[in-house]
C-alpha cells in the first residue's frame, strides 16, 4: 500500500457500488432523505447519517413541511461554524419534484453577517423572531447567546434544527446542551438534531438519558451510504509509527499521486516541531522542487522528481491575505468538479468538519487528535463519491515512545487513543447487526441470504439482507432486551456503547498488554459497569441484554477482521470482495463448535488490535509501552471485587457451588479472587469502624 514497511491498515472494508445512494424518488429525495422525511411528523427527531449523505437537504424537506403543514411559525438552523452555513443556501427543490423551494432571506443567514456572535447577530435573532420571515441560519455560538438574552420561551412553536449535534453534551458546563434540556422540558418547540457521529471524543453523553428517550431516531449507516456509491469501492484505515521527525518519514505513507489532505500536528502536541511554517516547507521539500506560487489561487507549485507539477494548498500560513486567497480558491464553485484544481491540502485546524472536497483519496493526520469525533469527521473528508475514485484511506502518523518517562506516558496515551479511534471506525463501517437467540423454534427470515448452503437448523446462522444492509446473527444463550428503551439501544445505539468502552483507558491497557487478563473481566465486568453508568434507569435483565449485544457486535467485528487480515495482509492493492466482511463473520460462526454468548465473552476484544500494533510498532517501543502499563497495575479495585462477587453468586445459582480459587478455568478463578478481595475490603472496613469506635 505504501513504500514504507510499517503501515498496515487496521481495517480494510469493501463495498458493492450499487449506485443506490444517488438514486432519487419522485420528490427528488435520496434514500436517506426519504427515510428522514417519513418521520417528519415527529416533534423530536435525531438523524444519524454519515458525511455527504445529504443531511442538509433532508432538513430542508422536513422544515418546509413543519412550516407549511404542521403549524410551526419559523425554523432556526444552528450550525457549529460559519462555513457550514453555506450548506443551507437557497435550493430550487421544486425542479426535482418537491412541492416548494428552500429560501433563506440573505439578511437572515447570520453565518454571512459581519460582527461578533454575541453582538449585532443576537439582535438580528431577536428581530427575526418578531418578523414574518420563515428561516434563520446561525452558528451554535450566536444561538447560545440569543437564548441567554431572550430565554427559551421566545422560541415557542418553532423548529430548532441543530447540525453536527455531537457538539452538544449532557455536561452542565455545555451551554448548548443545557438549553436543549430546557427546551425539551418546556416541550413547546420541535427539534431536529443531525450528526455523522453520535458520540463525543470526551466520552461524555450527548443528551441526558431522559431527554434522549424522547427522540425518534433515523439511522443511515456508513455501510448503506458507501455500498450505494457508484465509484468508491474500498476504504482503508490504519496507523503508522515513526521515530525522529515526522517530516522525515512522511513519504513512507504519503503518495503524491493521491489527492491528499495532510493535517499537521497541533503546536502543543509531542509530534509538533513547534515551527508549523517550517514543517510545511519541509513537507514541500520532501515532495519536490518548489516552482513558486500560482497568482490566481495562491497554491504552491512543486515539481516532483518525475516531472509532475503538484498544486498544494497551504492552509497553515497565518497571513490572512495569503490564506484567504487559498480558501477562496478551494471554495470556488466553478472548480468543484475539477479533479486537477488542487492535489494536496496542508491544514492545521481547518479542512475537517463540513469541508467538501469530493476528490480527496487520503486523509493523513499527524499526531493524535483531541477526540474520536474529530477523527470520524476527518475520515469523512475521504468518503465522498467521485468519478474514477475507487479507493480511499485514512492514516494516523504517531510518534513512537522515546526513553524519558513523561514522553512514554504521553506516547502510550496517544497510541491507545489511536487504537480506540480505529476500533470504533471498524464498528461504524460494518453492516448493522441484528442478534437473535438461537432456539429450537428458530428458522430463516424472509429477505435474508444465509450463504451457499442456505439456512441450517442445526447451526447458528448468519443471514444478510442485501436491501437493508442488515446482518442477522443467531447466538446461543443470548439475552433479549425487554423494555422499549433497551430494544432501541440494541437496535440504534450499540456503536455509542462501544465508543464509550473503547475509550475506557483501563480496559484498553489491560486488553492490549496484560498477559494474565481473563477476557471476561473486560467483556462482563468493564462493559457491564459502562452500560450501568450510561443507562442508569434500565432493569438488570435489560442491562445484561445490552451488554451481550454490544460485546457481540465488537467481538464479531474483531474476529471477522482477524480472518480478513489472515487472508489479506493489508499491503495488497487488490480490492477485497464487497461481501468479505459478511463472509468472514459467517466463517467464524461456522468454524466454532457453537456460537454462544459464553464463547463471545471469552474473547479479548482488543486481541486483534494488539496483533496489528505488534506489526506496526518496533519491538523496543512495544516493550516500553507494556512496561509503562504494567508499572501502573493494581490489585482488584473495590468496585470490580463487588461485581466479581455478584457474578460469583450467579455462578453458584447455575453450578450449586461458589467458584473455586484453584480452578483450571481462569474466569472461575478470577470470580473466586473477587470474592476473596471483597471479603478483605469488608474486613478492613470493619476493623476501621472498630478502631474508630474505641
């Protein structure tokens, strides 16, 4: 894949290119937009859909219906930054079959207005609320200040549409989240929330559970989106470790023939040389001989050793006259479909969320980014469909640890975060899982393809619905969710649960580097604890059902990857069959003696991530990381001891005896150790109370 030897995609996914994502119905709607429009009557609607799937236009259809047919006075569209406001410019929807056009009076698109968010723009929001006009577009910041000034009551009977909804947080310090909670409590507005990644990089919840339960969710998966493309067939995601300065190693992962966005490291990060201008110059020098600047666009012109002229857009230079010219050239609508307009974009804080360059084939990010959401957004820059673009990739360049203790700790954290991002993206890119308990009454379901041999009543079957992109998997002993909320979580939110789990540092550290780990400590204890904290109102049996579904989704994806990497080293440029993932899940299910929940719980979810890490990181660095993590290991914490003791009681119910501390089975032994640890904690507590009483 590259001319280096240490870049291995941690995942490589292929798609069918059936063209369905671009097909429109009689109203001019693509599949995702049609799905969202069917729910236009909902008061609270959450649209989860990848970049480039048409969320902005979906909102136009819904907003027009709410204004014309549902009695709402006005629609307020709220976007995270000014540049995204352009997504809501006028659209002649009636030309494509819809019954109205989308129009925003220029004075009410506050993203184009001069001045500060908390000054004249807030006054404009007040004037809009008093007017008879129908649509206003503003930034999250302007909206926060406006609610601050006018109160939530001023927005009654209006639609509030929040784009890039993952910026919201249930944390009370997040003003947007706080105000949305107040709007929902007052219950006088309609809310449409839209996001390509319904999880936050800081593992905070986006909404409080009681608020989230009020939203009706429309999900359009990455799998559906990419499967329905016309051109893009394969997406690779991987990380690459380097030592020394990244600018010396960059050509090992950067192919000048690919349309690339390079995100250089934040100046405060380990990877930064602290001189961002020099870093850009160094990258240009590595690529070839500088030929000057294009006077019309401001792009740097660089001649490669092969004689080709590269056009490079530098968004790092702070000189506003230079940068504004480059930004304007990149946004030039006349060049949108011109593949040769620009070859490489070098950015620092720009060219991420909402940035639209359909030709981008490679997003190369140096240093770990502050959040998983940011990584997902950067990957989204590559997943646009464009003629002749059959393959896209994301590479995260990360510095290997050096010898100093502080740097090792920081490097370990960055490595863990990169792995977490990779694990999550693997999950996001798969077909949607639907798990079913295997029992004597189980049988084939219409619409599902069960492979060459068809449905086998004697085995756990894996069925795939080519229309809906659903993967149906039978599992012995699987708990089913009982409440409506638990059913919704298992159907809609498994990726959000997995996002929280893979960001749990303790789980990742132990899963990757603890030689004595019993997998159930992660799959049952840690995952169980995370779900209990995430959904505090669920009954015990529902908590267990959600845990089983989430760990099944994560571990089956990892096992499919293991089989895939076994058959394709990742270095090959041969595209995988688009059914490779489904075939690999099916192979795993057929190869094991019985696909049951105990087997799934006994798999370390991070085992495959370690296998890739061992191939990409030098042996010395790997040892250093393992040593740094081993040094932090502690005895069983009180919370874990208590949960192990609860599992031990369950074991006693099933086996008629408590777990044996000398058992051969490592999980039984660990439960017994938990019981012993809990007894020690209680004895210490009693002793402390006794000495306090004397």
